[in-house]
C-alpha cells in the first residue's frame, strides 16, 4: 500500500461524515477523503439520514452539500446540529455548493460554517482547506472546551496564553477574547479588543462587535455609523445587516430598516429569520402585501428547520386579525403552538390571541386573557424573560390593553434598570401609551432605589454591621426580585453573615435561591458560579 504523505497526518485520526444527495459526487468525494488519510468516511444522501448519524456519533469533520433535495437543506442541518449539540466548536463543518450566484454563496456562508467550497472540487483543494481548518480547530480546542463548560475565565486565560505565545490563529483568538468579555459583561475590555483590531485594518467582525458594545451602552448613533460602514465595505456580510436593522428599529427609523432588510433578503433569501424580520418591518410600515409574502416564505422555510421561529406565525396571525379574520388568526396560532411547545411560544401565542379576541368585540375576555398573561410574564425567570415581557407589552398596547401593558412595563423597568437598551425600548412603549414621563421617572426611581440600597448595604458592611447590610439588600431584593445584580450583592453579603454567625438553614436556602435565580437570568455569570462554589464549600466544611 502506498504510504500516506506526512503532511496529511492531522487528518488520519478523524472520522468524517459526507452529506451529498448525488451518488456519483458522493463516490468522488469519499475517494478524495480516503486518499487524504481519513480514518472513516460515513455518507448520507439527505438531511434526515444525516441528522440520525450526527445524533448517534461524533464526527471530527462534516462535509455537507447545501442543496440536499427534498427535506432539510445543508443550512437547516447545521442549525439543528448546533441546536442539539451534535457538533461543537471542535467540529469542522465544510459547506459545499455547485451554484456560484451571489445569493447561493451567501446562503452557503449564512450560518457561519467553518468554510465553504464551490464545485468542482479538486483533491488538492480539499486537502488544503481541510488541513488549514483542522490545524485551527486543534489549536483552539482547549478554548472551545472551556467555553462549552461556560468556564469563561479559563477560556480567557487560554486565549491570552496563546496570544502571548504568538499563535498563528491571532485573529480568531482576538475575536474569541472579545466575545468572552461580552459574555462576562465586561464591555470596556471587549471594546478595547475590537478597537485594537480595527487599528490594524477594516475587519468586518470587529466593526460588528464594537457596534454591539456601543449599542449595549445606549450609543445607538455610534453603533449605526459602525454598521453602515461595515455594510458598505463588506456588502456580503449579512450579520452586519441584521444588527443594523435592529439598531434602526431601536432608533425608530423603520423606513430605513425596511429598505435595508429588502437588500439583505435579496442577497440571501433562504433564511427564515431574515424573511420574518422583513415581514415585521413591512407590517410596521403598512405594506401588508410585502409582509404577507415575507411571512409566507418564512413559514415555508421553517418547515424542515429545528430552530424555533415564531415571528412569521405571529405576523401572519396579525394580518388575519387586521383583515377581519380573527378566527383564522387563532387557528394559525394553534398550529404554531403545536409545532413549538416552548414557554415562549405559548406566551407569545397568548399575547397575539388577545388581539384576535379583542377584534371579535369580546373586550371582557380579552382583558381577562391580558391580565393572566401579565402574571405569567412577570413570574418568568430566564436570560431573555425581560425582552419577552417587553415584546408582550408591545402586543398588549396594540390590542388596546393599556393597563396590562403598563403593569408589565413597570415590572421590566424596575428589574432591569441597568440595561440601557431594554430601558430605551420600554421607554418607547411607555410613550406609545402616553406615559413617556412616567416611564422615565420609573426607570430613574428604580436606579435610585437600587443604588441607594447597595450603597447603604456596602456602607453598613464597612461600619462592621453585616446584619444591617443584609436587611438593606433584602429590601432591594424584594422590590426587584428579577435583578441579577441585586440578587448577587445580597448573596455576597449573606455569605459574610453566615461566616460570622454560623449556619442558618433558612438563610442558606435564601442565598442558594438568589444565586440560582441570578444564574437563570444571566447564564454563565462568573460571579454567580463563584458564589455558589463558595456556599458549597462553606456548608461542606461547617
């Protein structure tokens, strides 16, 4: 047997999955992979078979054609593989397409596979791309493992070590470093990394990241300028279009948002989320025919997707209601909740049902449903519960349920006073209710209350009275039970009280509940993890 060239050694230990619907092409590509040193090459002819194989076995490399005939396409398979955890940051995913049109190239790159190849594919081309991708994945494997475990501090340390050592993957390391800082809420450090990268050249992902940082700080004008530059200099960079559309919406520039989304959809028409965003924007501008086409296209695209995409169903239901067919709207919402049984789907369907019931003239039933919805939304604890509550409040406003919407917005504002983007969105909703000044004062009052409680608590700690500090922060926690920062400050002070005064089953349970609620609100928060470890160690040693 002919000896394999040494430079192909990195491919010899890997299992490959080849997903290609044409038998002749499968045979050609499989032969190329085996001659390149692949240890094992499994093949699938469609998305359904590939999904079953990915669920059953871990593959080091997946080569997947974008067009797979009937059923899932390559993009939808990649979405599902990520959603189900069948692939991780260590897996190489190479998308393949035979079409060279701008729309198809954009589609092949849409969900950020590691790379994409245009047919025909030569053996040398395939080997070169694979070796480069495997080398990069191997270098970043430790960081990928730490990120998967939500060990953000450990991942940062590994990034810094490799940067210091002069890794050839410098650009990817800087990108990961900035993204981890964002995960940790360390916006200043993330900004510094992005700005450092941009000093070296007009890097699209750095502009996008810096824009996200500026938007988080409430500087939407700066975010808009950065994203407009990214779109102009990198017209195929669709993530920048999506982010810019959100910024334009946040600024209330809905006409510009609609025009931008029409351009983005023309570049890449086969993404349900973007078609759905186009439908929402068109609906806001009163362009019902465009909205209906976009929503219908989005619903069709979700048919074989495992990713939950609710907006096209909600938007089409609203169109039915506004056209005088609330019964059709309720049927469509029932279809949505059958397809997606998540808590978000149930709540958003209920909110849209309020509009449909209101349209039937049964104001009393609509008000009852709205009140029930406020209770469910306010009690929810998750990392996106506040965003969901604002969205529900916006729907309630449109359904003429002002009292319910006001209660929900008050709850969101009080518990998220330190989230500038969310506060601005809540403020716009208050303005639609004619309560702009009241909304602004509510946010200011929540800030004053939390700041005073935390300053008072820290001062009492400094004065040597942790029990008084604990009571001050407990009052803030009762007032703002869904504010992660308040919850974690309370837990930190409570740990000091426990360490000084000994065990208390009631206080230990309160600390644990506070930390767990904060973790649900901010998954991966390092301070929450550290406090939970501290509590576990202390209870084990006491």
